[in-house]
C-alpha cells in the first residue's frame, strides 16, 4: 500500500513540476524604467516581472527609448516565455508573477 502511495505522489509531483515550466505565448504591454521592468498580459491583466533569457536584449532596446523619450516607455510586445511563479523581490506587489523570456517581438 505504501509503495502505491509513494508512486502516486511521485507522479503527481512530476506532473506539477512539468506543467509549471510550460512555454506559453503572451501579448501585452511592457513598461521599462529605472526600477521597473514589468509586463502586463492583455488577456488576463496579470503583471509579470521579467528576467533571464532574452530579457537582457529587450532591456537594452528599452534603455535606448528611455534616453530618447520619457522615463517609463511602454511598448506592445509578444513574448514566448515560462511563468516561474510568484514574484518575491522588493518592489513586487501582491499577485505579481515572474516571467522567463525565451523570445520576444515588438509589435509597435
């Protein structure tokens, strides 16, 4: 009986771990500034802090806009990424999540 329970729990844990690293496509608005790099999904309104992968390239692009325009430019963007869960860094608000950017496309 205990072996069956352990096997069942292992399968459930494996399933949950795999589903949390699912690559999805998001479309929304990306806002960039001195202490703010946040993406807001158009469909759900969910806010994501972005990091890793292609986010460095995206932030270099956005830095050029900051020099040329206002201090917090917003762009429409399509992102392929992985929702990594709840954001826990200093400025994150309740409900903010973290998005690992694998690929992006500026829509404006």
